[in-house]
C-alpha cells in the first residue's frame, strides 16, 4: 500500500482492513482500522455520513488486520513518517463488530511494540456503551491502555438527535450510558454541526447541547471537545454546511462555561 498516494478514506470502501490517511483530526498520519470491509454496518444513519454505498466479498479477521497494520507501520518508518495514531473508525460503528475486542487488543499490542508514541483511538457513536461488556472493555482500555475514546454527541435534544443521527437507539438511553461512562473514564466529545434540509440547529438545541456538555464535564474526565463542520461529500443530500461562524460561536460559548483545561477545537 503506497501511503503517499492516499489522502482520503476511499481505501476503506475498497475493502482495506487498514487504511492510512492524513487526518485533520490527528494533524498527521493516521492508520485507520476498518472492521467492516464488506459493507457499512452502523447503529446510526447520519445524513452527513461520508461512507458511500459499497459492497465487497472481503471479510474481517484479526490476523490479516494485524499483518496489514505492521506492514503499513514499516512503510511509514521507511519513509521516516511519524504515525500519529491508530484509529478504529471505518465503515460504521466499530464497537458493534464481534471482532472489536480482539482487534482492539491486537492493535494496542502493536502500538506498544512498534509505535509507542502513537495514540490508540476509537471513534464511536456511543451506542456500544449500552452493552455491558463493551462498556467495560472501553473503560478498561481508556483507563489502562491509554485508549483515546472520541465519542460522537451531535445533539442535546431528542428532536435534533432524531434529525442528525436517525437511530433506533433511544436518546435518553444513549445519554444515560454516556453519562455513566463520563463519570469514570476519560473521553473526548465530537460534535458535527450542519444544516438538515437547509435548517441549522435551532437555538434551544445549542443551549441544551451546552448544558449536556457541562454535565458530562462535571466528573472531571472530559479531555476535549471537537466541533466539526461538514467539509466532505456524503452520499445523502439532506445535510449541508453551516457558516464557520456558527461553529466558532458554539465553541466560544462552551469555552466560557468549561474549565480552561478542556480544549474546545473547531474544524470547519
Ligand atoms: S455514526 Fe459514523 S459511520 Fe455511522 S452513520 Fe453516523 S457518520 Fe456514518
């Protein structure tokens, strides 16, 4: 795999188990681990989702993933490129894959052995926290394996959640699980701000989201907030960008109420 030629996520839709990308989130080379090389599998149906429809006959298993990860790290080293992180994201919600526990532990081992300075990241919509075993695995990884959990929280109200995430998972149940995790382990919040069918988030949504963030920060485990704009194409047509000023206004308002030690970043 030629790292130099890969600047977006298309490799994962071609069935790659590991796909190197230059990520604005990581600020450098990120090695994505894709647990769903055959088709998208997710508990959300976000209208802004960047995964385009695809189908392959490639199935996931841990050993080929681990071999691919080692290979891409070796290539990065040969190019004297620092690996900023190994990141579970890919074509859906990683925590619902039956391979997730073994794959996470294998990636942690490879990280420790080959690129100890790289972060180990799981990008999740949080629905895995409703499963007691997954909750415990993520708690253990976040507190014992230095896992960085980047948790999606697109809405502070049930109405906006329904528009942004279109999930069968009830908003109240999801928020309760996120609060339970926030009480005991470190996590970063990621929020997408965009318009749905031309309508930006209503004012009451912004206030509710900020209240919720303050509650989640209160136990002292919130390590950062990342506010995203819709910058990439998506197969759906319902979502569209909002002006960057909307993101900056949200961020400024949140910074004013959170402890200064919690960075609030904007990625328009
Ligand atoms: S949670 Fe992520 S993968 Fe799932 S639909 Fe939303 S953006 Fe797509």
